[in-house]
C-alpha cells in the first residue's frame, strides 16, 4: 500500500515524500486507519517494522486537520530512553518539515539553556512533546506543565519502560491527563504486565499483533559455544579479514565494552565504544562516525539495542547472551533493516547455555552452531538441558551433572548479569539524527517554515 493512498494532508505528504517513504509496512497499513478513526490501540510489532511511522503519521494528520489547542500540549509521546526520544524527534523534523506543527524532545542530560527551552515548551504549549518519564515528572513537579487539554497519549516501547521501573512514573503522568483522550500503546512484546497496564489506561482498544518476538528471516543467526576467556580472541579472529564493513558488538557490562574496545585497538582494528561513562558530545560523534560508515566497528552496551536508526549494519555480535528473548530480538534486529540481509553471532559460555536455550524456544528455532577456530583450543559442548539449576537443586540433569566434570568437545563444535538498565538509561546515547546538512534536530518548539535543506530520511 502506498502512503499516497491514505490521502494525508498535502504538507504532510510532502514531508513523507522528502523522507523517502513510499510503501507502508504491514503494521502501518493496519494501525494508521484505526488511529485516524479515533480508536485506542494496543500494538505489538518487532523492531524495524515501522511502528514509529504508524503512530506519527495519523497523529500529525489529525493535528493538521485542526484537532489541537493553542498554547497547550496536544500530543505526548513517552519513551524509555533519551536515544529513542531523539530518534523520534528526528522523524518529526522530517515529516513536519513543510507544516507549521511544533515539537520538542524532553530528556535528561542537558544544560541550563536546554532546561529553559523545555520549560517554555511545556508551559506555553507545543503540538507534540516526546519525553522520557523521569524528566517529564521533574517538570510536572514544578507545576507549569500544561497537560489538561491533551488529545493524544502514545507509549512507545512500553515493555521496556516497565522493565526499567517506570511504571509509577507513567501512572503519575497519566493522572495529570484528561479522561477524554486517544491512547496508543506500542510494545515489542506482550507480557502480562503490559496487559495489566493496557486495562488501566485504554478504552475498548483495537489490538494489532505483528510478528511478536521473532527475528527477521533475513538474519543469519549462529552461536559460538566457548569459555569466557576465549571471547576476546574469538572476536578478533572473526573480524580478521572479515567482509563486513559495519559491525555492532553488544556487551551487557560497561567493563566488557571498555576492555574489548581496548583489545581491538591494540590489535589494529578501527573500533570505538559507546556507554554512559562517556561525555555526551563524544557519544554523539562516535555514533555519527558509525552511521556514516567512517567507523566500521562499534562496541556498545544494551542501550543501543532498541531504537537506533542506522541501516546497513551488516554484523551484530552478542558478546554475551542477552538477558531474555526480547533483548535478543532487539539486539540482532539492528541488522537486516531496510530490506537488507544481516548476520548475527552470539557467544555462549557454559553458564549462559540455559539462557540461550530459552531464547531458542521463544524464537521457535535452534540457532545453528558454528565452528570455533582451532587455534582457540577446546570448547564446551552445547548441552543446556543437562545443566543443573542454580543453587544445586535437582531436576532435569541426566548427564554427568554437577559443577565439575562438564564434558568438553574437540574443536569445531560452536560458531556462532545484565547491567543496571535503569542507570544506563538515565544517561544513554544520543544518536545523531542529522538533517541533510548535518544539523541536529531543534529542541525548541518553534513554528517550522520552509527551509532550503532536505529533511532527514525516515
């Protein structure tokens, strides 16, 4: 289905065309008409399915039709991280380029000038506010945020926000909103806690489910079963002579990010790191280099696993097994975007075999073992069902159980403590979402006029 078939406002269609959007994705085809009709929505769609456009386009259309109040906030988009807030703000800049709609992204980590801009927007009004929960609560506590005339509430990555402990903040924000509003809830997964939240805040919602927790078929997945000390040597072995030009390596701990990046640089690889210990400007520049393909290897914490809007990442390496299946899907979902193919390798140690097995059950397939280079030595067997539960409780083990005496296998069996996520999310990466001339999205809720430069791609 072409976007022109939705018959959007002329100025919005100009922004869609300039952003290079032509064909609607399945989730957009299903969700956009429902939102335009005024329905509340609960939608589940995996990363990279176009869900951001699915809620932005109909909301922008309704605002352009006059469904808005001057000097008030008309639409509020709540997201878990600063990185995702900036990404959505970038899409808004492109889509509203030829309209007079205003928007601002509100998140932590700014300076005094940033705070003043946020206060002006939240007190005098903006068509769309994109915000993290904690930062918005900080402004609400000061008494000047105008939410009583709000027409649209969107919760994006709702499952992630609950995982990060934002439930109470979300409910406090919703308590400030009018009862009569349209509410849209988007979540990558649908665990019971999301269902409970939906019952509290949605009214007779339409439910959309698109490929829940399944990696795109275009991703070639492999797992390497190894011992912990073999991880860094294996990374270097895989990258040596690699045909991949854009490689993203995920680590669950910042210390692993730092150590691996240091080892790669010593080995002569062009690699940089992303984590919350770095200055904001340094994180932005690193991500710009990676997005422009000037930097081929980026080592990052989990904060980049959702929302990062960079196409043509050819290889994702899970340095360790993600905490759960949802995180696995989001990590490897950074590759095979924009209809391209991708490859994902996951390193699995003895202690992580149980987690990997649960992930395989969730995605409905066993990730193939791939061969570890012979020079790395012997590796463990992949026998997750024989491992005893933590604490020495009995159960499923039928092989040579216990903490010692795990069987080893000869070379060739395997080729392809989460960090505190809320702490990491409080200082996440702010990715570059440049316009064509390299400028960053404006934070102040100004009325946009036609400008000569081309808006960012969506």
